[in-house]
C-alpha cells in the first residue's frame, strides 16, 4: 500500500461539473450537491485504512457544515477489481450502515477523479459559494489511526471560514492516504 499526499491548494480553481450515480438511486451533479456557501468534495473508498480511521469524523463534519450552507459529496473512483470492498454493492451497504449525510457517488470511468486531480483517499476539495477552490488539506491529524478526540478539526474550521468569508486559510496541511487505484 502506497501512501500519497495531494499537491497544495490552487485558490480560485473552479470545480469541474459531473453527473454520477449515487448509492441513493439518484444521479447527482455539482448543482445538486453544492450548498449556497460552499461545497466539500471528498474522494473516499471503503477499503482504505486512512478513510476507515476518519469516516465517523467525516460524517460528523459534513453534518455540522450543512447548517452553515456547505454541501458535501463523497466520490469513489477506485477500480474495484483488486479491491472488492470498493464494489458498488459494498458502497451501498456502507452508505446505509453509516447513514451518510451526503451522497456517495461512483466514478466508474475515473473521469471525475482525473478532472479534479484527485490522488488519494481521502482527498478533500473545499469550494466556496462560487465553487472556487479554497481548501485542499487534511481532515485532522489522523493517519491510519484516528487522532486523539481533542485534535484540531482542520477541515471543519477551514470550511466554516470559507462559509463565512468565501476564502480558506492560508496555512493548509495536505491530506495523506492510499493512492487512487487507477485502471
């Protein structure tokens, strides 16, 4: 398993549109998932130990960002051939078992991950209300192990700032995770 970090944030970069199937049985696009004050796009998967270490914190943060006007969406772009845990059926099961408060979408041809420049799971993209990139950092200090309960909530704080001001923090620590499993 290779650990990888994404490149730094390019503030102002516009979110590419998409139309992907969700585990909820509906198709979702940028317009259907964006909130009036921002959007958190997360590239995750089911098998990654980095995602497993933070999935409950992702759910908490996405739930707490919604009242601030920030939408959230999770996209699974891995090729499930070598990782059956990332299959569509398992995506549906995980989304239901964990009661995801955001759509969980399948990027089967990996075109959305490529358009965003996603490199790992988890990989977080925080956009303002104009869908301009403002945050490309980590959730918190977690790695393959969950950080202590009192760890600084970096992604939540950044997206709260984006919701209130339209701009993200100057200091951003890149996420780390498993590389996306490309076809």
